[in-house]
C-alpha cells in the first residue's frame, strides 16, 4: 500500500507555491498515493442529480424533503440531510439552484470534519485572478446570492462566518484543483454523470506538459497516483492538467483560463514541441522546411531556410484548417479530403491534422467492426496501421513511460497489425512465415498496451478496454498456435521462426 509520506515531500516556493518532490527514488509504475476525496460533487453544468449516487433524479429525500434522489437511493449524507431539513429553505431550492450542492458540502465540513475543512482551506483558489471574471460572476449569480439571500447558513454554523468571499473561494478550489471521477460503466448514464472530487494531496503536484505521473480514479472515487517514468529522489512530481495532444497555444490558453498560470515547461518553451512539430506549419519558401513559432521574437521561422512567415498568413492557414476540421463529416472520404487539403500547408502531425487522423482511424475501426470483411480493403487497413504508428511516435515523446493514451493507441496498433496481416495472408501477399512474424509483433504491441492499461480501474472505460485486451491476447495466442500448426503443410520445407 502506498505511503504518501514515505514517497513524497511537500516543498514550498514563491514561484510555485506548495509542490511535491520524490522523497526517495521511485520506480516506473510505483503507486505513491491512494487518496479519498474531501468532497465530491457534480460539475457546474450538470443537470439535477441524485445527491447520493449522481444518477438522474426522479424523487426527493423523504426526510429533508429537499434533496433530489433517484429510484434506488433513499438517503444521502446525514449532515447534508440534517442541514437541508433545518434550513428553512424553499422546497424547490435545490431544484432551482442545483449549483449550490457542492459548495454547501464544503461549508458543512467546518462542523462535521474540521480537519478536512482546514486541509481544504490550504488549497489554491486564485481568488484575485478570478475576481470579476465570467466564472466569478456566474458563481455569484448561481451559488453566492442564492445561499446568502435565502439565509441558508444564518445562525447554523457555530464556528464559521459564511461570506461571499468564502463561497467564491470554495468555488475556486473546485475550478482549480478538482479531478474528474469516472467509473460505473455498467450504468447507461455514465457519459452524463461525471462528477469531480477534491483531493488535496494529489492537487499539490505542479503542472508540466510532459508529466511523470498517472492518476486513476475508480467508481468509488478513490484516487490512485502512479509514477510513469523513474523519478529520482528530490525530483519534482508533475501532473499534466491540460491535454497532451493540444498544441502549445491551445495548452497555454487552456491553462491560463482554467488554472491561472502561464506554463513555461520545456515543451512549451521549445518551438518544435520536443521535435513533434505539433504546432508547426509548412514553409512557403522551401520544400521540406517547417515553420515554428518563436515566442520571444514573436516570429514564425523555418527550420531549414530561416524564412519568416507573416503572422496573418499563419493565422489564416490555421483558422481555415480549424473551420474545415470542425465542419468535416465523420466519414472516411471526407476526412481524407480535409486531411489531404490541410497537409499541404500544415505539418502532417500538426494537432489539427492529428485530431482529424484520430477520427479517421476511428472510422476505419468502425468499418472493420461492422462491415463484411470483403468491404475492408488491404489499402484501408494499411492506412489505419500507418495512422496508429504515427500517433504512437508522437505519444512516446509527449507521454513517455506509462500512459493511458499510449495504452489505447497500442491497443489500436495491435488490432491494425493483426487485421492487416490476416488480409495480406488471404490475398497471398504474405505466407505463413511472415504471418507469424506479424502476429508476434501484434502480440508484442498488445502486451505493452496491457502493461499500461493495467493501472486503470475496471469500472472505467479504459478498465473495460483492459479486460478486452486480455481476451484478445488469449485469442491472438490461440491464432498463433493454430498458424504454427499448419507450418508442416507448407511446401519447399521452409523453416518457420519459432514464436513464443
Ligand atoms: Zn441515487
Ligand atoms: Zn435528505
Ligand atoms: Zn508546458
Ligand atoms: Zn523554409
């Protein structure tokens, strides 16, 4: 079991605030923290949910007569129920102001669990940066005023003065620090019923666009933190609070708007984004040059001929591509057309193109799953295989070590390899020896995929994929065995490489 105090140390600096470093050498895959949330609650844009399980609500609590509940739940948190029972609030209050649910839970901690409340109050809320912004005003309207104007807390909290500043700060804790809770895949409503939780220890990690940790949260809201690459004693533990496959501009914007800082990690400071060129555009002055953005000089410059591109040209090229990508229908021909069109001006791994390619790979996968094999051509399977290879190359750089995205990409890579090898064998392009070699490669990819997805809890979509991957591994090994068995039938006595 992970002992947080043995693995991690909390340090503090003016620049970073509080942050985590490794207290000893940590091995790849090592679990360093298991944490229960202080509070869980729905996202701000959630519909009315059962306060006990967050599924769709269809009734109310018989005791407090205010809390929405679902068919299966008859109670919710006792302190919360008592609070609403004695609140004097209108019966419809929570239906009219559902956004107050989570902040109320946080405030109630002051009397039900003061230690947790105090721990929460050490978290970062970025109150000054948020003051009078859109999100601040939204909280003012949907949380602060309903609670204060309806005197929800008046005379009910002995040791706490509930002010608008305090409520705003609590809303800030959630906006800045919360982690998504997934899971309960058996539930058909899963997609909509995402909730989030406050985990003060995990939230201590500083951000880096190339992280060295992985977080896995199960359906019971337990958060587990793993190290994805070896971390030496004294090195910082990082989490990526934005998306790896966003380009630098999108990542920085996302972090600035949602987390209130400008990232200066090595990836953000490198115009080529560690050589992936996720934001690069093609040079108009030479054949194979790539132009990247040099922030200090505010210039787009070619890595081959040093030509500088006009900012308006780059902006036009990017916004054209974004517009087409947004409007593009999800079918193979259309996606290929838009990819080809914008690959003329953008790097083939520009994040906009990469996203289109992911959609394309998904469409080819659907075709393979739902069409008769005769409809799926070798050319199409080869295309998917190359898309998977390209994605893996990028992910190995941006998410080194254990990675959820790499695990998923490796799964798709093994499927592509397996399907393609079968098709080539059917078409007599390859024979048993090559088929076995390809199947062995697919097995290698699948095993690596499983080694990365094993960290996912079975109740999450990735956990479900892990189960499927294990079944596939069994099937693949069986197919390899059967293929090996037909070897003696081959004429000319060709010797087959033994595959384990
Ligand atoms: Zn329920
Ligand atoms: Zn109740
Ligand atoms: Zn960064
Ligand atoms: Zn050039």
